[in-house]
């Protein structure tokens, strides 16, 4: 990331107070060099992520850390949970080396104006659309990094969460029912117009719940631009980011989310609206990703379409939350302005996946 577009000057309205950040960190991490420079990782759409650079660039004493805090303005209940993300990353790194190590947590606003945590910085490449020059030499890059993402997800689901000290992270019993109720509640808090199709899809999801898989750690937002690669190795994810929704539950929710994000040639318009990675190179189909996961985990994916539909429906809620924050003036991020038209398209896509599932099961 160093020296690339992965970091940029902090966006207007999202600045940190350097004196407060520095005082808090020096209290807990003595010996940090001077000066402090603060840059921002601009690629995300929710939590605010900053690079804290202590010392002169190129100096042997240079120390770089990453600070995460929620977005500004009112937050949906249970969202942007920095305490949860810190808890996960302060323990999981010992059992899953793709998880960066978290060092410090601040439960109040004295450091960053909101609860925040600080974790290690890892240099590497985050892939979004354009292929960076540092990875253009790899043949079949799109397929290789995509399968590496699935492997990273399958390996997370195989982690012994009890050994990692994360058995109290969630309640697997009734997980699907709580997910439906929780995201419906978030919708109610963010919606400003009637969208009957949203309730129709929610009801259809509730009426066709699949049997739950054995519980495991789930990331809850798996996608290619939440991953980082060593440019020399496209076959293994180096780091996975954005753990604030990590919990215990049915691992197929992660696969459903991943497939909801994933586009492929021939998709209808509503499947082309997600704000996620779309590499400018050939990538596997959704079916190929599912086959890779099933082979890696040895599980049945008979009901995977239900989880994919849920992922699309949930994504509509997420984008509605982002849009309403922009509409209410709680963020100046202009990327959110056009999300209003995307939300109903995702709901329609979720309904179509459920319809196709019902036809397949009745055939």
C-alpha cells in the first residue's frame, strides 16, 4: 500500500485530531518515533480507517499502525462495533494468520472522537477493478485470487472458535431467524419510502429457512476488496479486513454474501449494481466458487440459493443505510448519493433467486 492510491489525504469532515491520537498512543505504546502523519484508506464505504505513520518515511525507526473507528453521525443499532472487531482481532491472529493483530482499544471518544482500536499495518495489495502493475505478470490472475478468497473463507470456517477464545462471540441457535429480524429492523430505521417487494422477500426467506449448518466463525462481509495479497503470490490471501460483524453462526451465510456480491457475464441489470470488486479480467462463475468451497469444506450446498438470496436482500439494507446517512447530511461522501436507485434492484434480484430456487426444487 505504501506510496500507492490505497492511502490518501483524509477526506473533509473525517479528520482526526492528531494531538489526541498521539497522546493516547504514546501513553500505551511508548517509544514511538516522531513526527506523526495521518493518512486515510479511502476505499471503504462504512467504518473509517486511517494509517498512522510515526517517523520519517524511509527511516529505520518508521512505525506504521492502522486505526479504525465508526463513521460519523448516528449509527444503526449493533453496527460498526469496534469493541467486537478488537475482540476478534486481538485473539484470532494466533489461530488464523490472515487476521491482522489488534493492539489497543479505546472505549470512549478521547482518542478519535468515537470508540476505536489500533492494529498492525500490513503492506500488500487490495484488488478492486484495475489490476496493479505489481500483479500483471501472473497468468489467470482473476481466477487465482478468486479461488484464494474462497479458500481463505473456508479456512476461517474451520477455525476452532473455542480454542481461539471466541465461544462467547454469538449464539448460533436461532441464528437465521435473528438475522432476518435484525436486518428488517435496520431497514425500518433507514427507509423513507414504501417498498413492498422488500417485505415480500423477507416473508419468503422466513418461510423457507434451510436447516442450519454446524456453527463456526463467520466474517459476515467476505469480498475481494476486504482481502489483501502479497503481489508475488495470487494463490493465497495474505490478510482479511473488516471484522466488525464477525460472529458465530451458520458459515453458509458467508458464502451467500460472497455470491450476492459476485457478478458474472450474462447477469441481468439488477445483479450488476453492487459496490464491490469487479476485476478487469476473467473470474470464476458463482457456481465455480461454490464448487471450490464445497470441495474445501466437504459440505452440501443444496440450499445455497437461499443464502445467496438473503445476501442480496441484506445488501439492500446496507446500501439503504449508507444512502440515508448521505440524505440526512450525516456524511459528505458523494459516493452514497446514487444508492437510492440501487436498493430496489437488489431486492428484485433476491426475489428472482428465490423464485429460481423454488422452480428447481419443484422440478
